[in-house]
C-alpha cells in the first residue's frame, strides 16, 4: 500500500500553536504543586473561583495535582499568569510560574 | 443550631456557624498569631516612603522562617525572577492575608451567642484565613513527613497532640464552608 499523502489540517488552535513557535513570547504556564495540607475540596473550589472552571474540570486538575504531584492549570501571557499566581497565593495554594518549555 | 454542624448556607449569600466559647478563643488566638508573624516581614516605614506608597517592598529574599515561607511562597523556581516578583507583590499579599485574619478575629469577637454570619465576601476571607492557619500549623506539625496515622498516635502529653487536634478541627470547619459555597456554585 502506498503512503498516504500527508494532509495538514490547520485549525485555529494549530495556527495559534504555530505562531507561538515562532514568537519570541513563548507562553508562560501556572503550575500548582501538591502539598499535604490543602484540602482536596478546597483546591477544587479555588480552581473554580480563580479560573472559572466547571466543577468537573476543577476536580480533574485537583486530582492531577494530588496524584501526579503537579498540574499545569493555566497558560498565556506572563502578566496574566503572574496575576493568577498572586491570587492562588492569596488562597494559600502552592503555585509557581515558568516558561512553557522550562518545566 | 448545634456547635457540631460547622458552616451551613442560609439563603443565597449567607453562611452561618456557631462557635463554642473555647473554639472562639482558640481561633482568635491563632489568627492573632498569623497577624503577628506577617508583621515580622513588615517594611521599616522610614526606608523608602515612595516605594512603600506604590507597594514595592524592600524584601526580595524569601523568608527564613518556614511558616512565613509557606504563607508567602516564591512565585518562580528561579531565584532572580522570584526576588523580582516578591519585591513588587509581597506587600500586597501580606495585606490580603492580614485582612483575612482580621476578618476572622473581628467576626468572632463580635459574634452574638457564638453565631458567626458570613456574606460571600467574608466567606472568601475566612476560607483564605482558615487556610493560612492550617498552613502554619501543618508546617509546625511537619505534615510533610508525618502521616496522619503518626499524628493520631502522638502521646497524650505531647504538646503537638493538642496542635494536631486544632489542625483537624480547622480542616473540618473549612470543609463545611467550602461545601456550603460549592452548593451555591453548582446550583
């Protein structure tokens, strides 16, 4: 069987990813780290409040933090990510930010 | 209302819990300690009034004290970026945490018959403030290294046993408030 001709599909998302590769302004990410003190329900609630996530999405991310030790909860421009980290610190979550490729 | 219920939602925007006198005393004392430990990081007013006015702190190194470091954590793993971020944001974070602790203290001291009544905004302050107390106690109890089983088995005369009892009580109290708030968020 002959090889199929590759068919690049360029959705809006892909286009954004491509332009991000060439942009000097690679996205920043917010990482939330597991800690044994914060309650699971509390972390879920904070994700819902700070990011406006649904309960399902917030729970999924909370479980990722709990089971895998960390989770990337947001991605975007540095200033916006810094504001998120600040708010997460107000709630006492252990959050840091980094370049997407530095984690 | 019995003192064992924790926070319950009443209507759209009201959360009520009843506190026994000893519970009030314990919690007032704890938030007072949070206020005091945060004050240790306060800038010296005479250092640079202009910087203070726009919220720039003179601190850019992380706190030495473990509890303070957990309350005011580094935002970057990289030390240089962390110091820069801290310089511009730590005083705001400290003020927020202080305000949360003050809200808890004020409402506990003014509670009639032990009833604490929170609106949504106060509930957020309480969540953050209760969490700060739990973080402080958790660091002192070494919750990282000690499992809950270890802590349950502390000797009756170990002063940490009482601390652990307060820590678990606060966790339970915070959970009832989160659940009351979640009811609303999902409805």
